């Protein structure tokens, strides 16, 4: 049962996208009063009518439940005047050199500087490079000489489960520079269990976000690289051992690589931060190169089995970067489709919720199907791209009977090989060869050597940017998908 505190806070939330809207609605659920601000009047008008700009399970109901505590407006100036705390949750898109574009953050800081008239806590919620809080402070100070604080409160929300991730977090990371800001931020999260709150300095909080996400991406690329190094081995057995030994919830699920608006962006931005600080970042480079290769691993396999792909019909199940979301950003399906089409293949695809969004990326370059089985009808090969629950429920014999050529490439190991009798089934890391104990030892040593190099790079960066490395490592390990066993003692 949520403990109810009365000294909750009035919060202005700048940005009503995946992060801003979810955060605003959940902070209302925690008892705060929220003023959601966006420059997009259409978006604000829709939100006033309860029409959400994003698909996030449970968000619509939570918004409805808290409508009495949430206001939507385009009037940023008024929101600043009425708020005690101002969250900046606007986009920080990647630039060509891998760095984050902070123009939107800077613009909000300017609006705050021009309209702040009394003490406020300004909170970076967007994923921003270490040191951004200093930039926000400098911009505001250009226009306002009064007292204020800038804090960091990074988000760890997974798309498709963002509401649950917010209300039941592994940790709430609060980076503050004064007792006053700390007290106010603890009021904001006053109805969150105390043991979930981790307070540190601002730069360490900014760094914990990147260190955590990059480690999760490193975990994924590490196990995916095993399928590239040992193509004939059963890597699913190896990752089961890694989960057993290191962390059952570890991001050790092999597949077609990671996509989304966070991992690719965060890794590139962290890589840029290391580079500008003159720190060797070979590990981070590799995370990205392995991931890009993994997305299109099935193309040579299909070419090998089908020969010339001219006008061959390839069916894809799953388009978004993962199940339960319509987000197509950096989705592995896009790289797959691009390569297959460049070889002359015809693509038919289905995704339970992402097809509308996918059409913005693919236009009419592929055929869209209305259900799973229709997609498979007459196809020369099937590629399972995401692990949607409804794909798991498909009957193997129904798939087999519809394929005109018996080839299934299972990108998320939704099925097992013995589920099919008539087709060539190719999973990821599902080779027949069992790893010897010596090979397993090599793999585990390689993992711990990799994490040791990563930890060393974090140490170097923390000292360069004056972050607290103990807090950064602690904040990382509080993520239940990382945990305390990822570094060899
Ligand atoms: C991620 C982080 O999990 C979250 O903490 C952060 O705040 C935002 O970025 P998100 O990108 O929404 O969240 O999705 P997530 O569920 O983490 O998956 C990211 C990608 O990694 C997906 O493409 C998924 O398919 C892939 N993945 C995940 C794997 O390939 N293997 C795994 O074991 C886990």
C-alpha cells in the first residue's frame, strides 16, 4: 500500500514523449501535482482529451486515474512560475559524431532562466552526457542571479513496461548538490520505499545512467558475439550457465541484437564521452560493431539456403525493436529488410502493434500482412524477429504447412529445433556442439576480462569528470539486470 505524504510537490514536466509523459503521470501517482508542458499544441490538445502520443501499457489508465493532479499546457513560462521543481525531459537525439544534441535541453534552460523568479530545483530527467547539469546551470545563470539548484534524476524505464519500471524500480537515482535540493527531491519521491532511493552527487548520477545502459548493451553484445565466434556451438547452454553463475536476470539473451532509442544512442554517446576525455574505448566500439553484425546474421544463411534471392518471398514476424512497443527506432528489422531487399527479395511482414509506425520508415517498400499465419503463406523463408507472445503461441505444424520452402530463421529462439519436423530450422546460438569445460572457462574468463576493462575505463572517466566511482559502480549494480557478480573479485 502506498504511504501517503502531504508535502508533495508541484512539478513542471518539460517534454511529453516516452520519458516525460510516463514520468509525469507516475509522479502524479506518487502524489505530486504535475504541469506537463510541450511546444506541440496538437499533442497537448490530444492529451487534454486523454489521447496519448505513445503506446505504453497501463499509461492510459494511470493518466485517467490522476487527471485531477495533471495539467497539460504549452505555456512554459506559467508552468515555471507555479512549480517547485522543473523536470527537463526533452529529446537528446544523437548527432553524427555520436554526441548528444542538447539544443532542446538548452532551450528549456533558457525558458527557465527567463521566467524563474524564486528558488526551484531543475532536474535533468533526459539522458544527458556527464556535465550537462553544469551547462543547464550556466544557461539559467545567464538570465537569473537568484538561488536555484540543478539535479540529475536519470530514468531506467524499459519501453513496454515503463509504468511498472517507474513504480517498482530497482533504484531511484538522485544526484543533488545541496541539502535543500536533496530534501525537495526526497519529497518528490516521498511515497517511494526509502530503500529504493539512492542519493549521490550530480555528475555520478549522470554517469550511472550511461554506465548501466552501456553495461546492459555490453552483456547483449558479449553473448551475441559468442554466436559469431562459435557458430556451431550451443550458446543457449552457455548463456544458461552465465545466468546461473552471474545473474538469472542478466541481459544474456542471444538474438538479433539490441535496438530502441536508448542502447544504441547511449552507447554511442558514452563512447563519445570516453573519446573526448582521451580514454581508450575499444570495448564500447565493439559493442556497436558486434550488434550491427548480429542484426543481419540471417542474410548469408538465407542466401546460402535459397541461392539467388531475386523475387524470393521472405516473411518477417516482428518489426518494432522488441515486443510490446510500436517503437521502430534502430529496430533490427530495418537493417534486415534493407539487406534482403538489396538482394532482390520481396518482403512481407507483420507486427501486432508497430505496422503503422513501421510504415513511416518503410513506406510501401514491403508488403504488410494482417496476421501471423497470412504472413507465412507461400513464403520461401520465415524470419522471427521479435519474441511477441502471440508468435510463441503459433503451432509449428501450421507454420510448416504454409511455407512454400521449409526454412525458418528464429531470431529470438521463440521455438526449439525439435518443434519442427519438415523444415530447416535455424535459431541463434543453437548449434549442436556442446562447449567443453575448457571452452566454458575461456568464455567466463573472457567475460570477466571484458568487464574488468570496462570497469577500468569507468574509473578513468570518473576521475576525469570528478564523479564518485564507488557510487557509479554501486548505482550500476543496483540494476537487477546487472547485479553484484559482474566483476571478478
Ligand atoms: C533500455 C534499458 O533497459 C532501460 O533501463 C533504459 O532506461 C532504456 O533503455 P529499452 O531500450 O526500452 O530499455 O528496452 P530493453 O527491454 O532494455 O531492450 C533493449 C534491447 O535489447 C531490445 O532490442 C531487446 O531485444 C534487446 N535485448 C534485451 C537483447 O537482445 N537481449 C537481452 O537479454 C535483453
